[in-house]
C-alpha cells in the first residue's frame, strides 16, 4: 500500500513536469524544425555560368516559395530544377511557412553548391542542375533516431514491420501526381501506441514510390533497430515512427482512438522531435531523469502482464510452424518429368553454366515461367530428409538481392534445385569482358555493390537462418533485367555437409583471390570471411580487374596491394576502370574504395560488419576509420610515405556535412 501511494505521487509529479515541458516546447514554434541537409558541389566552375546558374536558382526558389498551394510542387528555371514537399498532414499555412523558410535557409547552408536537399520536420526542398522529376532517388539518405530502446523488441519489430508496410502501401496507392502519404497507428502494449508515417514525392509512379519506401523500410533494422523512434529520409521518400502522435491524425479516419490511454503521451527522452535546445535544456533534463523512472514502472507492469500471454503465444506459434512446413514441402516439390520437359532433357543448348555444386540449366515451365535448374553433383553427403529440410529453410530466404529458390526435385539419383531465372547473366560476364564493361556505368556498378551489401547483410543478420555464404565472387552475383544484383549459391555450404573443398577442385581455383587468409590457410570461416570476399568484389567492380588475374599475370602485386598503394599515395581514383571515363561521382568512388579496403584488412576483427558497411554506404555522415594494410600485402613496401587520408578527417571534404563521428554511430539530431 505504502509503495503504491508513493508511486502515485511520483506519477503525479511526473505528469505535471511533463505539462510544464510541453508548454515550454510549444513556445516560439514558428520556424520549421531543421533536420539535415546535403549540398553537392557541381563543377559549375565558370564564374560567368555559375552566376547565371545562381540567379536562376534564386528565381526558382522564390517561385517555389511564393506559390505554395498544395503539399508539393516542382518547377524549373533555365536549367535549374527544384521541388518542395510538405508532410502530408501539414496544413497550407504551415507548409507555406516551411517552404519559405527552407528557400532562405538552404542558400545559407549551401552558398556555393549547385545541388542540394534539405529536410525539416514539416517539409523538404531539393534542387539540382538536372531534371529529376518522376525518378526515384534514395541517395543521399539520412537516418535519425531516438537512441532509447523499446522494451519488448520482438513484438515491436513485428508490429513495426506490419504497420509501416501498411502505411507505405497506403502512400504508394496514389496515382502519379496525387498525394502519396500514408499513416498507421496501432496499439503496442495497452499503454503505448506506435505511430507510423510514409510519404513519397507525388511525381513518382506507384511502383517507384513502393520501391523507394521498401528500401527505406529495409533500412530500419540498420538505422533504428528496436529504438524508440526512427526515420529514414531519402530525397524521394521518407518514413518515420514514434510512440507518440507526431502527425495530425485524421479524426474522420477509421482507426479507433487509443483506448483508455493516458492523456497525450509525452515525447520520450532524447526524442528526435525535440525542438531547439537552449532554453529548454533544464526542463528536458528533468524529464530525462523522471521519464526513466516512470518507464521503469511501466516496464515492470508490462513484463508482469505479458509474461504468461507470451508463453502461450509461443506454443501456438510452434504448432503453426510445424503445420506450415508440411504443406510447404509439398508446394516446393517439382516432378522430374516437369523439369526434364522444361529443360529439354537437360540439353546442352539449355546449359547456362557450371557452378561449384553442379551444372545449371535454363528451363521454361508450362506457364511460360522461366526457371534455372541446378543439377547437383552427386557428392552431397546428405540424406533425403535433410535435403528437403534445407530446401524448405532456404526457400524462406527472400530478399530483393538474393536469387529466389522456388523448389526442388528429388527422384532417384537426381537432386535438383529450381531457382527463379535471372536474365542478365552474372557480374563477371560484364566486368571482365572489354566489350561489355561499358554497359556497367558507374551508377550501375554502385547499385550492384549496394545490392550485394544488402543481400549479405540479410544473410548475416536479418534472415531467419543467419547464413555465411563462404563463396562470394563475381560469378555468383547474378544481374536481373534492371541490373540489380542477386546473390546466388547461398546456403550451399549447409546443403553440402561442411567439407566443401572436396566437392569440386575447380571451385577452389575459381574462388582463389576471394578467400580471406584465415579461411584459405586455416579453414576458419566467419561472417568476416564473407566481408573479406565482399571487399574483393568491391575493388574488382571498381577496377574492372580480377583479383586472381593479378596473381596469374606478371604483375608484381595483387589488386588489393595495388589499391592500397594508390590509397596511400592519395590517388585512389587511379584504381577506376578507365572505361568509366568521367561519368562517376568522385566521392562515391572514393567511399567505395575506402569501404573495400576496410573489408580486406588482414585481421578479421578490424573488418567492419555488413551492418556497418550498409550504414557507411547509406549515410555520408558516418565517418570511416582508416584502413589497415590488406591481407597478402607485400610488407617490404611498408616504408612507403604515409599520407593523411583526406576523407578520414571529415566527410565534409567530400562536400557533405559531418554530424556524427563515431565509426558505427548514426546521425542523431542535434539542436543547431
Ligand atoms: C550537372 O552538374 C554535374 C556536375 O558538375 C555535371 O556533371 C552534369 O553534366 C550537369 N548536368 C547538366 C544536365 O548540366
Ligand atoms: C576550376 O577548375 C580548375 C581546373 O579545371 C580547378 O583547378 C579549380 O580548382 C576549379 N575551381 C573550383 C572553384 O572548382
Ligand atoms: C565559361 O564561360 C565562357 C563565357 O560565358 C564561355 O565562353 C565558356 O564556354 C565557358 N566554359 C565552360 C567550360 O563552360
Ligand atoms: C503556381 O502553381 C500552379 C500549379 O501548382 C501553377 O499552375 C501556377 O502557374 C503557379 N503560379 C505562379 C505564379 O508560378
Ligand atoms: C513536374 O514533373 C513532371 C513529371 O513528374 C513533369 O512532367 C512536369 O513538367 C514538371 N513540372 C515542371 C514545372 O517542371
Ligand atoms: C496549421 O498548423 C499549425 C501548426 O500545426 C497551427 O498552429 C495552425 O493553427 C494551423 N492553421 C490552420 C488554419 O489550421
Ligand atoms: C539499447 O540496447 C543496446 C543493446 O541491445 C545497448 O547496447 C544500448 O546501450 C541500449 N541503449 C540505451 C540507450 O539503453
Ligand atoms: C516482415 O514482414 C514480412 C512479411 O510481410 C516477413 O516476411 C518478414 O520476415 C518480416 N520481418 C520481420 C523482421 O519481422
Ligand atoms: C481525412 O479523411 C477524409 C474522409 O475520410 C478524407 O477525405 C481526407 O482526404 C483525409 N485527410 C487526410 C489528410 O488523410
Ligand atoms: C565547393 O566549391 C567551392 C567553390 O565553388 C569551394 O570553395 C569548396 O571548397 C568546394 N567544396 C568541396 C568539398 O570541394
């Protein structure tokens, strides 16, 4: 009883403090809340053309800000293209104020640069020297998060996954030109509600909007894993979730109001939406002390209440799973006759190639669906049941950057795996052929590298199985019709009981150059050996050269040492495939080389995880550590002059502002 009263008093105190702080925060709230901006230098390096550009830019900005009639408008003035987008629920007055403020603010923050994007809570503004209307841009991207953790991570992730997708679907539903905005709120634990928002610029098609938001959602585990609030901001779309209503809810919408919830849930401590800092610091500090206490009490109750419920739920889940698996095996099964018909009896004409674990054939099913069939070599030591179980597990791995396993066939001697057919062959087919290299311009190569990174991240951390690929190489990176990368042959190590090296001697030769030293010499593999192979892939993709061919030809050094040497000399761009000419972004290339070198460091501990790597690619505000010498580096050259790496000092050297400095820390909003 005594304890209970004490709690009540505490909570009353807590509520009144909150009211005070809420009042304080609402004072002087006329300026929009700045979040982040990115300026890019154009090489408008001609003082006369530059001044024309800037005056056109100025008229564009005043045209945009003087004519805010809806939540979006695009416009262009003499080769300068721009748009603004207000958050879908912001009223016309607030939208107008935000755009006007942004138009002023952005030229102060980017005084010389010709390309910029700036984000506020209420609106965003973007301009460039090239027309970007109707096209998706997911770079540059920014993460913002509330660094406090949620209490029930598993339940939270499930809920976020579902509700954010619903918000995204709603946003993507709008026709081109129409508003693309969706929100969803849902009960989290009876005390807290989760609020989600997704929005695209209306110039995108539904599909593009969906693609953009899907990518943003895929970034959530990277940026804001089980954090109390998070956002992913791209130029073309953005998502955000919080445990308090941060958008104006449509009262006429169908979602029921929160049941018996405490009045106006407060923004949590360190919330990303906190406004300017100075005058409120003291009240925020008080809140920061009080809130954890209250949260602790809540947590206690929640844990207590939900413990039994969860236990029950788990049992149900297990039952369901078993039921599913039985039906799944059947749905994944293909008849041998079907496959033989589809592949023309495994005819030589249909043969696509020969991978490490067997030959691959193209096939066409009756419904005209194209497939790729891998005819496994007979070495597999697995029994039929184990094989089937593996297939069921692997079929569950679904990601845009993985080749999809459709099913299997197990009859007599034959063990077949049926995959989706990926039309554009594999990365090595383009990369090492002088006639085809040109097809891979920089934006495609950059996209390929990013896709591989996301695919491996999924295998390592986000998939239900947590798979180490062990055989990443250019020929295992397939390319779809849009030149998106799709990793193949994942999970094969599981299917072929452990000792892969005996499976096929070609494989070992073919993989030479990709294997990390600890794997090649001691057979030790870990996620960090995949990271090593990925680093080799990056450097190969950038240079258009095979790492292994360096060994074979008369070069004194391998690709890694060569890349390292150029890096040390401060001329990393010399590594670039000459076929790329001038069609590349210098800062992107340098960043990729930097990440590549971090991946191939000798000590596995020094190599970043895939999660960090994806972060490094996605956020220019992440500063990369200085790479150590790559493995296999020829040590006699270690007395080369060491130069300061300009990109290590601060990413602002690449034209991007620097916010957070820690290797793995992510941009958090600082009051400016
Ligand atoms: C825009 O500026 C970039 C960087 O200077 C330049 O490479 C590009 O050609 C320009 N685009 C147009 C359409 O002028
Ligand atoms: C202008 O171009 C020259 C050479 O092309 C270069 O050295 C100089 O740094 C450039 N100036 C600016 C402001 O970009
Ligand atoms: C620089 O400006 C001058 C005068 O406007 C023009 O003749 C010249 O072509 C411009 N150079 C470039 C590289 O744009
Ligand atoms: C304002 O924007 C509308 C479309 O959004 C356009 O039709 C109109 O011409 C614009 N007016 C001015 C003065 O730019
Ligand atoms: C706005 O973008 C659309 C494409 O989405 C384009 O057709 C239209 O011309 C643009 N409007 C202006 C004023 O540039
Ligand atoms: C528009 O929104 C702002 C901020 O949310 C609010 O202060 C203002 O009263 C609103 N104006 C109208 C006309 O609803
Ligand atoms: C959140 O949880 C992670 C581990 O899951 C921990 O490392 C981190 O310190 C926690 N953050 C806060 C603010 O409690
Ligand atoms: C998110 O939902 C999709 C289905 O919509 C599911 O395949 C995926 O595993 C879920 N991810 C998480 C992390 O729960
Ligand atoms: C709010 O709901 C009404 C009716 O359901 C709808 O017409 C309106 O577009 C909605 N507004 C927003 C901002 O979703
Ligand atoms: C961008 O260009 C301006 C001059 O045009 C120059 O002063 C500035 O240093 C450049 N920034 C970077 C990062 O190259």
